[in-house]
């Protein structure tokens, strides 16, 4: 389901930062915006609306206002009627420009909220788009724990009670940082970036079975937490299963798809004596190594095959 944002919510969140003046107070701000992109009317004011991007907030810059000034009141109203009839959630006029009566009348008749800002067109675009991309980003909730380990976002997943929180708590004690525990809110930025954060009510609290709710910030200080982090590796914790074969070389690639983005996944089977905290650190460091272009497993496999090549050739030539 696409995210939705009312114009009232947009004004409440960014009205001050973009210096907004509401020009159509009789129009309610209950309309919704679902497209994070911001556009300019462009050719739509000239009557060409075949490729008009419906559902986007529109910004009237100096060029659009100068063009409207060249039209007669009748022409201007006709063009604006055709423009506003194509699903415009709200319109903004930049640079504090004077707004002609024909634009005000057209916006009011189509119940389109019209605002004026003192910001330049570029700054208005930038600030609106930056907020909309975050507010309207596809999102989901994941049951797990997210930690920043050596700058790598590790998302620990597993069944309830398997030890995700205890592992992350141990990582925090070793100097790493907690992002969210138990409930991780994940949103997609752009096409392939996932950002994880905790619920605002969590505030970096953790539930440790047998101990209860603890405040990580109060116990370990501000350096032990962060507000959000990019998800880069999934660490899947599982009970050891003697009937299952686990990857022992690192050559098998496994991924988990979240919000249409594939994230590398490492499955760690748990048995008595296994130090999952150190393994988590190794997973993070190995990811950094791969990011720098060094794949240890692939290099080892390549060297092993190179060393075995003469033996293979000898055996192939042995016809006896």
C-alpha cells in the first residue's frame, strides 16, 4: 500500500522551514499527497497535459508566473482550469511573487490549496522534496534487533527468545551502537537503500528476559545509540539442526528481500559455546572487506583451484 500524507501534515511539518503563506484559507487542507516528487507546471500551462504527472505537488516559479502574465484573463483561466483538473494536491508560488487574481480564483474553484513562499524555486523544491521522500517512503516493521557494528548495519533476525537482544546488548558493551530492538521500522530510500529505526516510544529501550526493560542510553551513554542506520547485512540466528547442511566456505550467496531490496544474509546456527557476538563483529568486518573489493572466500577458492590445476592435468593425462 502506498504511503499517504495530508497537506495539513505537510504544512505542520515544514510550514515554518519553507516560510509558507496560505493564500486560499477557504480551501480545506484534507487532500492527500502520495507522490514524493515535486514538479513545475511547464507545458501544462500551454495546454499540453497528455504527459502531465498527476498527484504531484506543483511549484510556480518565475518562468510560470511570467508566462501567465502574457495571457488574457480568459486564456489564463482556461489554461489553469485544465491544469488544476489533473489531480494537483497543492500548489506553491516561490520567491514571494505577486499572485494574479486568475490563479487565486482557479485554485479556489478547484479546491486546490495555494501557498506562497519567500524561498527561491530551487530551495523550495529541495526542501519539499527532501521531506516528502522521507514521509512517503515505502515502509514496513520487522521483528528483530538492529545494531551499528563498525559502521555496518547488522539486522539480527530469529525466532522469539533465541537471543537477538542479548547479542546486541553484548555488542553495545563492546563499544558498538544500538539502533532498535524488538521492533525495527524499515523504510526504503530511493531504489536500493533501506533505513532502519526504532519506534519513537522505544527510545533505545531493550527487553532482557529475566532482567526486564533496560535503558541503553542511560546505562552506556549517548555514544552507545544512534537514531537510524542503513541495513546492510541480515544475521539470521537459528537453533542448530543436525539434519541441515550449513555453508562452511562463504561461497554460497544468500539474500533476504525487504521492500523489494535484496540484502545479504548470513545464517548462524547456535549451539552451546558459540560466541555470537564475535561472529557478529566478523560478519561486519567481512562485509567491509568485500565492499573494498576483497572477497576472502573467493580468493581462497581461486588459489586452491590454481594449486590443484597441475594435479588435475596430470590425472587427466594418465591413460594407464
